[in-house]
């Protein structure tokens, strides 16, 4: 039986972007509407939080301990200060096609380039105006390298880094794509269907890749973690105690723990049967993952 442990109270409106920082043996994640970055040391249970000036949707560490993050208006450097604030310095603020947009899912490729996508915050409107951007040390922002996304999600790379995954989790899309990825140039090509989630439960939210090259996606609305082989075949599912898991990341000393964030619904009636919605969970699936590359540093 798979072990599932609740690590935090169920308080996160939109928990996202779990990042394991091995040098601290600590898990970081965000709550997007709260504009907060959180940290937990699982062994001691010690926690700390920082408030940013804008909503933080995704992030990756740089070697100096600062964060590269996707906020509302662009890519920023965040310094986590002792006073509980996250000082933000703009690195790149692209001209977005409509008001009411923000960055969403993002992480570094295996070579330390930061990738993040945008979305319109009016989900019912289903505006296909989201784009995918690359921010690299030395060359700055490039993109959008993909256009026409409604709710960009699911970024991940194969263990060798030569395959890139991307999803659109909006109910009108529910699609995961795979690309060939030029590790030297940092460019994706040969976009093709990887998984049609209309054939599976839930919507493909945040994702991670394990040592076998299998792709784990949070099946939002279905309360499951789904594992797909590199050929796009579903070979495992794990039921979760919440309906809206949002993103997963491997961590722990042996990278054999999947940390999963979740979303807490605003309506009390939607909490029936899932009182832990909005918590962060630790799952031990019996499979190892891979450390994420830091910004500007090759894995």
C-alpha cells in the first residue's frame, strides 16, 4: 500500500510549485492567491512563510539561494528576507496580450534554463492567449515559444533532458504534449500528442518525471496521481484524499517521496468528503525521482 501523509493544515487556496531544496533538506511551495512562499523542514516540522508583492505561481532556486519565479507581470528574482517578505526584482516583463493574465506553471530544464507559461485568470472565459517562455542566464527572456494555450501546465523533462513535456489543463483542452528538446540550444521541436486526458480521469495539472522516464501528472478534479510510461501508456494511478491535486515534485534524501500540493475550494459544500483539500502531502510510491536543476546550473 502506498503511504500518504498530510504535512500541512488544509489552508492553501491554490497550493502550487513544490520544490525540494536538497542543500536544506527542505520543501518549498507557494499559495498563489495569498502571494506566499512557504517552507517546511519535514524532519523537524519547522515552517516559515514569506509574502511577495505579487502572486507567485512557479519558482526555482538559484545557487545563491535566491528564487527565479513567475509572478503576475513577469519573471522576477525573489530574495527571501528574515522579516517574512519576499523582495522582488523584475528580470523580464513581457507584453502580455490581454489584461488579467499571470504566469502559471514553470521550472528549470536539465541545463538550468527557467521555463514558465502564462494564462488568463478568467477560467470560464477560456481565452487561448497563454504562451510559453524561456528565461536563461546571459540571454534573458525568449518567447513565447508556444502560443494558444488556455491553462498552461505540466512542464517536465526526461532524465536525459532530450524530451520536454507540456500540458493544457483547461477543461476544453485536457492535453499533454511531448517535444524533442535540443539540450544545447534549449529549443523544443516536433510537438506531438503524448496523452489525451479526455480518455482518462481528471485534467493534467503539474507534473514530474521519475528515474525511469515516466511522467507523473496530478489529475485535477479526479483526485488521482497518474503515471504514464515514455510511450504515453497509463501504468499506475494513486488515489488521493483531495479532488484537486495541483502539482507534484520528487524530494527527500533519496528522492523517493512525491510531494503534492492541492487546492482548497471556496465553497463549504465542495469540502464534503475532502476536508484535507488545500494541504500538502508526502507520498511514497516506491519509485525514485530526480533532483531539479537550479537556475543557471546544469543538473
